[in-house]
C-alpha cells in the first residue's frame, strides 16, 4: 500500500502550519484526539467582523493521513462563514484525499476538530 | 524512483547470492529435482543426499544431532508443531502452559487456540527491559504445567533471553522448554549440546535463506515426543508429513552454513553499524531506546522519537525502509503489544521506529538514514501540537484529552 499522492503532497507542502493567539476573541481553537490513540489535532480559526474565516492554522501529531486531513481542512475553511465551515463532512475529505477505509477515522477527527474550534469561538462570543 | 535503503532486516532478509545459486541446482530437468523419498532410484538418492547435507548444516550451527532436525515451512509452523505437538501428546500429564506477552503471534495465537481446546495458558509480563523474570516463572509453574515457551531474541526490541537459566528452572520442574529462535539462529551462539532446551524453532528467511522454509529441533536426549500436526506419509520420523522441498532445504542449509562461518565477523560489523546509527541521534532531544541496550542483538535499534508519530515518520523517511510500533501501521488501531507489555506509554509506542541492520548495510546507508531521520523528525516536530506543549512545559499526562 503506497501512500496516496495527495496525502504525500500535504505532508511535503503543508499549508497553514502554525499557531494563532488562542486568547484573542476572534480566534477559535479546537484540540481533539489523544496521544494514547496516536492522533492529536489542533485546529485554529480566525474570523473577521463579518463572521468569515479569514485565517486558519493547524498542528497535528498523527500519521500522514491525519496530517493531510487537517491540512486540507484549513485550506477549505478559509473564506467560509462559521455555519458553512460546520457543514463540512468527513466524507468529503475522504474523497478528496482518496483515503483508504482504514484511514477514514483521520477525516472524522478533522471534522471534530473544526467543530470544536467553531464551538470555542461561539462560547467566547457569549 | 531509486530503490530505498533497506533497514528492515528483522522483518526479512534477501537471499544470499551464494544460497540462491545453490538452490537453483535443485529445480529443473538439468538439476536434482527428484523426490527425496524416492528410495529406489538415482533421482531420489541425489535429492536425499542434498537433504542429508543440509540437515547437518543446520544441526552444526546449533550443536544438534541431524536426527533432531525436522523440516517445516517456517518458524510459524515450527512454533505450531512444537506447542500444539507437546500439548496434545502430554495432555494427560497436565494442561498448563506458560509464555510471555511479548512472544511472536505465531506463539500467542497458537496458545489462544489451545485455550479454546481447554488448555490453560499464563501469559507473563516481562520486566521493563524485556527480560523474563525468573522468580516470576518459578512462582507460576504448577504441578500441571507441561510446557514453557520463550523466544531467544525478540523481533521488535532485539532483547536476548537467558536460555540457560530459564532452561534450568524448567528442567528442575519437569516442564518442557520450547524456544523460538527465529531471530537468533546464525546471529548469536546457540549450543544445544549444553543448553537445557527441548524444542527450538528456526527460520530460513531471517538469515539470508528463502522464505517459506524453517525447521524444528526436537531433542532426542532427553527424548521429546510430539503429536504431528500434518499427516500424510509419515515423513520426518512421523513428525511432519509432506514431500521435502529439496531446493528450500538446500537453501536453508547453505544459509545456516554461511552464518556459522561468518557469524563472528558479521556480528562485530553489524554492531558497529548499529552503534553508529544510535550515535547519530545522540544530540537529539527526547529520544528513547526501547528495550535493554546491552542484552540486545547487534542489528536491532528500536527507538522512539517523542512527540512524532511513527507512521508519519516512516512516510517522511520513505527512502529508508523500516518498521514502526505505531498503531497506524497495523490494521487494528492498537500500538505494538510488545512495547505496551514493556510498560511503554502509548505515546512512546506510537512514536517508535525499528531500524534493523544486516549483511548488506553500509556506513553510507547509516549516515544517509541519520541525516534523513534528523531532518524529518525536526519537520514533524514543527507540525506537532504535542511538541509545542512539551516546549511550553505542559505535562501531557495532566491534560484532559477529547478523545473519541
């Protein structure tokens, strides 16, 4: 089982690796997974005054598919509203990256991560 | 794409060119293709001669009598034959078996099968360095214990068990002692004339012989009897039926003969290479060697690069072929059961890589691997939220993870 081209590409040329200020009011942080499972993703989003995601950063501890899933997600959410971002389905990630069945859980974790980031942002607004 | 550098010798080895050349003489019309059991003609006799020679070659490496060597299809079959064979033959004496949690699946799964048949198996925990605790073994042996099975060298962490001491305990308690020597034969000395071992499994493909070929040593003095697991003609003194694969057997014999002749020099060279590899990582932070560094086979280096997941590292160093104890590399999502049994945290098990050096490894291979690993570990640590947290002084054990 050789690694998928797209997965390799995200690893070789990761998009949006980094950190945003998690204390800032317009930044939402989602941290999901556990070291015991071999998968930890931290996804951060920054919204502008119109509620549109203008910046997204990630860091992931996990296999190539996990890195690619979270990297892809940061690409996709930019320019979306929070509602639109929360609609992203893990199955779309699976399709785009051509993930084999044994790696589907990586995409599920990525979906959890974006939802957690959105929730974090929403709880700050309250 | 250039062929990657091979540093996965514990998984399998290429067949030595000298072995392949000899094997080729036993296949075609031009060679000795006969059935070794055909006692009445030239073709059979030629094959039988080759088998006889190979049997001596295997026996010579380990200090056995050739009559104590039974040919099988590999160490997996040898393990099955030894464990099931003893269990079924001696079950009236008792139905308790002892082994270690870190054994190869060929032993563990065979034991599970015997449990389904009504045997009782105790799977002992190893010490943190991977060694068997002799006091624990003594305490675990019961009146109805008939067999203990412990591997000589562990495939994942390379740790070497003390067969003499273990065997002495078994002998004192009249328990049969089986050893899986798949990873040790040809690499470290084995002398069955003095070791108190009753059965020993061998593999050809771990020592530059062909895959699909192995043997089982079955002691004649004292006499060990087994129930055969494969029937049909009574070959191998009734212990393992089936026409002998002359070319495979010749291959195994030749591989073992070469190993005997070159062992000392090869182990010294292999050790130097492994030490060079380890030294190459010595200036890196958060690097842990798994298993005892001294009681260890020369070629094995099982190492965890903390905060970097094993499969992502393997993908990153794709120009070097290695193995990982990470769950992501197995189809269950469980990390290596061997590393877990040593008491390793899940994180370190997920971050483990096994490098194994062998006959054709060069210094350049090692230096290239070091450079590549260092570069990629750094890159993956830059990508890792856990590395960030470690750098910030956060204790990961204190974090409440949102696992699913």
